[in-house]
C-alpha cells in the first residue's frame, strides 16, 4: 500500500505542476517554465509560452526517452550547465527527430519524481486500447479547434474543424448528424447548448460522420440476418478472407472479449460492428504480420547467415563535410535497433582519441564519450550483439588508449574469447549482450596472439610489433572513406590534400592492445572472390564501396560468386565518396547477394532509409534477419540476376481507400498512392488515380498484380502524395517485407519522412499471394 501511496503522491505533484529552468544548447540563456501533467496523463503543458494553450504542450506518447542527469548534447554544450546540479537535471527526448528538452528542477526530489512519474505515464499511454486511443485523438483535435477554450464547438466551428482534418462534407448531412449528436444536451432542457457539442458529443459526431461503407459492407456479408458475428461467423471471415486457417472459434471468443466495447454484447460472446472496427484497427487488422513483431526466426545459426542493421559514419547528424558530430547520433541509431555502428578515430589533444570525418570540417567528439554511450544504450532496444566498426587513424600510443577505454568501459560485454576450433562463427544467440570489434588485426593467428605477454607501456607495444615483423602498409584502416570524398569546397579540398600527403609520410602501425580486441571481424583488403575463397580465414572480412559492390552484384559473371562468398564471409558495403550530402544508395541489390553489413546514413530521411527500416521491422526489430536458405546453404545455387521460376509468386494488391491523411498546407489535398515492389532483378511501380479534394476518406478500388521473384527478399513500399501543379507533396509512406504481409483485408499505417507515426492516417487494402 505504501508503494501505491507513493505513486499517487508523485502523480499528484506532476498534476500540480513544477517550475523548471529550461536550458538552451550553446547558449547562456535560460528560461523559467512551469510544466504540468494533464489529468488524463496524455500530455504536458508548459507556460509561459508564446504559443496558444492548444499548442504549448507535449504529448506523453511522443516522448521517446526520459534521460536522467545532464547526458544530452544540449546539456553538454550549454554554457551554464555547471551552475546546476546533475541530480536536479533531466531531459525529454521528443518525436522522430529526437528534439531535446533539457530541464533543471528546483530539488533532486522534484527531478526524481518527474522522471518516475513520466515513465509511469508513458507506460499508461502505451497500454490504452484502440477505441480509447481513437477517442483521445478526436478530443485532442477538438481542443485545437476550440478557439475560446470553453469546451464547446458550434456547427460552423465543426465544419471548419472537419476541413482542417482534410474532410469536405455535405452541410445538410453534417447538420443532421450534428443535431443527433447534440440530443443529450437538448433533452436536458438547456436551450443554450442546443447548437453546440462538447468533447464527448463531438467524438460520437465524428464516428458517425466518418462511417466506413467498405467495412460496413464487409461486416454485413458475414453477419447473415443479424447485425453481429457469432464466433463461428468470425472464424469463417478469418478463413475465407484473411486466409488464417489456424483460427478457431475459441480464438474468436478471446478477440470478442478484447475488442467488443458493449458489455452486454460481449457477455453473449458475439461481435458488433463497433467491435469489428476496433479489431480491424488493432494488430491483427494491420498489414504487417504481428507474429513478425516478435523474434520468430532461428537465432542459433552462424552470424554470417544474417542481415545486420548497419550505420555509416554514425557520428554525423547532417552532411559529410561540415556537419555536426554527436554522441546523440549513436544513441539514436542504437535505439532504432542498429547493430553495427562506425567510428572514425583520430589522435586527439591530451592523448585522448577523437571521432570525426577526417580531412573535413565536421565537428569532433571524444572516443571515450561514444564508448560510454554504447555501453549504456547498446542493448536498450534489442539484446543481440553490437559491432563497432573501427576506421582507425590513431598513433600507437592513442590506439593503446582506445583499447583501454574499450576494455575498462565495456568490461565483460566486450567479446574477447578465442575463436571456435570448428571454424564457425558464433550465433546471435551465443553473442547476446556482447559487443564485437571490427578492425585490423596482426597477421599472427588469434591463438598465438593470446599467448603473447600483455605489454605494459606503449613502448612495449611498439617493441612487440617489431618482433612480430608485422607488415602493415600505410594506414591501419582498410579504407579511408574521407580520403575518397569527391569535394568541390576549395577549403576542404586543400585540407584533404595536405593531410593525405602527411599520412603517406607517417605510416601508422597497429598497437597490440587494440589488435587484441578484434576477434571475429578482422578487416582485410578485398582482392577478389577467388582469392578470398583460397586465403580468408572465417573471421576475416572486407569492406566495399557501393560502386564496386554494385558492379559485382549486378554482373551475371560475378553475382553468383558474391552469393557464395557471403555464405562464408562477411562483407560490409558503404556509400560512395560523392555522397557528401549524406544521401544513400539502394540497399536491396546488396542484400540480394547476401551482403550482411549494408551500411547507410541513418541521419538522412529518404526512400533508401525507408526500405532499410521497413526490412528490419521484422524479427522483432532485433537488428538481425536470417537470410533465405538459398543464401545460406552451400549446396544451393542462386543467381539474383537470373532467379529460377521456382522462386516466383504473384501478389495481387487492391488499394481500396485511405483515411485521415495529414495536410501539408491549408488546402484539402488531392491524394494518390504510388506503390513500388523492390524485388530480385525487378522493380515494379504503379500509381492509383488522383482523388480530388478528399484527404479524409478517398476511395480508389485500384487493383494490380506483381510478379514477385524471391518473396523472402522483396519489399513493398506504399507512398501517398498530394497532386500539385508543380511538385507533388509527400504525405506519408510505409515499407513492408513481402514475407511479412498478411493476406486479406488490412490497414496500412503511414509514417512521415522522419519516421513519425501519422496515426490515424492509413490505407485500406486487400492482398492475395498465389502461384504465377
């Protein structure tokens, strides 16, 4: 009881509000703000603010993380941070762009209460049911339209609100629905309220005005003479339409118990139309197979048998030449399930290594700070192993410092075990919560390396190098990506030329301490697939720039060799030097030959990142996806440029309608859908017609067939656009692995360019997979 009482007291304090100091990055300015948690736990209001009350708020659901102390870039770069105790400080990480709100509470107790209380409120917000979530969204929209904040809207305000929600309705029809929704107040005798709706009445008005005829007709087709479904009728729908042949009447009863909103109907174990609507908006009503939201694949195969979510130049937040470097970029990548992050490490002042894009004007961050962030956040999103890809440009003494940081900070998480005698990579399951280092290693085999005495100083390390007669030419990294940049900026080009000349004069050797941290990912230069087959040990791997990799992957003469190579050895692919704006290449062709580490610029919203995020949402967003059997088994031949017909299926897609699209401007939109299949040796694209002046509930009933080569590798991308005279505006998108598509009638959620959920925006589609 004491625990419950303490929770209630904490929540009471949040409801009452607290005066905070808001800290601004790179500034000595600070602002006093009172933050208050709403009574329904769904948003935080703050004041004073120049924004209207309806906008001076933060949705609890939008808070990605509540971070204690002064651990964000905003705090670290603030000019006044040292004036305030860490125990009084915390940060809110908000939205898809991870906006930081850095706050200092008046006391450590107040900060602790807010951190605990908001974590509890966030969990509560995540657990509300579909119908309640819809009602809350409608109420939030209502509050934005309630200009004078009196909790009521009249008919004209309601029509304006519908237009803001991207909906044009017939006024006479809307008036009738409005009057019906207003009957509660009218019957009370309060004449002043006859022509207004309160929040709850507006929810009912909204649900009536947005009646989904396509869903109503579908429900009626299985309801018989009645206006409800029995468990048997529910089962028939799931078998015939959704192709879920494993469904039983007992399962249907459990769904009725979860989704039927009316208690009296629920007790009779039947499903009303309202219950059906809620079911179709839940996980089983979405296109993505909910089973694939769990780790459903075999995680005990060798590591080489998996695609791994991978980032390029992870430290960068913008472009490759002048943009900021940030520890926060690593945190965000790891929280998104990325399992391979990159570190370009250079000598720093005071013998403290730094990370930045060498030869450029990007800002610098400490290697130690990044390792500390990796230690803290590596396994927050998923427990499967993290790979640190080192592009090492440090002197021997600072390499020794790097190794010390890795060992001291990561401790037992750092994988330092001898390689297996059977010549096999361990599995993701074997390596749970372990951190692996990818980098250069001395040419002695690993067992001999571990027999060498531990050097105690940098001089000892250098002496060991001489004794081993190690032949490492030039830079210890296998690729100096920054040196390959194609740069027009005169200042940066001169800087690059000068530093490249210096690096040729000062050849860097490899410190034993750092070499010892590399066990399973020894970087070696690529000399061809034949050479690799005859000379590579199983823990050796190469990195290929996208142009070289694409050439090898698309030529019929080399693609099968690439596939066979990827069954035994790791390959890492990285963007070309011309991509100074941090654009990305299409990763699909690289996955099609089995390349495991296909590194992309995670900071750049683009179609290529949509594809990457879409692919890795399967298998529980673990960051590891088991490759198809023909990309794993040595006795199976596969050429992605000429796949056999046995790998082909037909996908019939029907795009029926859309719901509640957001608006890019003040006008009601004219939407259309572009759907693209990214497959093996095939990219197919179709567009629906344009629906004029209806972003709320447009109907297309568009149908098309796709020939899908190797469904296990194919992805389908839905993109909604607003037709315009000049350039069509992007509205939202959703990318899904074809193997994760559920058959039948389902909703497709939409995401913004930055990956934010645009709920309740969605598409309603029907899918069927069959033989060609």
